C-alpha cells in the first residue's frame, strides 16, 4: 500500500519537477545577467524596477542603467531589456511548474470526489495560475515600455500610466504567487494525509 502511494506521488510530482528544473536553468542564466543591472538604485536588478514606487524612483533606476558595461559593448539598459525577453519565457515556465505542482495533488485527492468537483477544482487552479501569468505579462510589457522610453522619456511624464499599471500588476502577481505557494503546500499535505 505504501509502495503504491509512493509511486503515485512520484508520477504525479514528475511533471512539476521537470518544469521546475527547466525554470531553474533559465533562472541561472538570468542571475548571470542580473549583476549588470544591480546598482545602488536597483539593488535587486531588474526586479527593483517593478517595485519602484513612482516616477522619481523609476527615473533613478533607469539613469543608473544608462551607461556602457565595461567589456560587453552594450548598455545596462539593453541588458535589462534582454532580461525582460528572458522573463517572458520564464513566465511560461514557472506557470507550467505551478500548474503541475497544484494539479498533481488535486488529481490525487480527486479520486474520492465526484467527477464534476474534480473538473471544477482543476479549472479553478488553472484560472488562478493563468491570472498570475497574465499579471506578470502585463508587468513585463509596462517595464519594457519604460525601458524603451529611457530616463528622459519617463521624466517627461508621458509614461506615468505605465508605472501605475506595472505597480498594480506586480502587487497582483506577488499576492497570487504567495497564495498559490501556500495552496500548493496545503494540497500536498492534504494528499499525503489522505493516503
């Protein structure tokens, strides 16, 4: 009985582990680039931009990236744009990881549920993960707009709406990320206890 449960748990967790491995590989590549956009104004690299509260903070970050990187032949702001391009791929990968990580115990627990409840639980989980991915995509698009505008364009005040949309999307994303992380742990705990 314990052996069949362990096998079922491994089979259910395998897609999440595989998706997570691909996500971590991309994360390593992004961390290698992040050092070029980590400044006193942006201590968390490009992540600092999405957390910047207001035009002055955004302009300070963009100005800290408005220089050539020694030995690379490109500006730090261009590296930040490359990071956002990679982030667009990262969004899909971590979304897949979350989808699989939550779906696996739902399916495992669903053995005891009526069919309609299982489908409803799966659909609700996919919608939650999709909402997080959508918020991250909106945030990414607004950050790209601000980077392309540069510090002078943002200072002129023509991109204040993008800053508001970026900050709102970041808050939604981080809230959903926290809730879904707790949900994944709770679902796996419930799955293990249900055996």
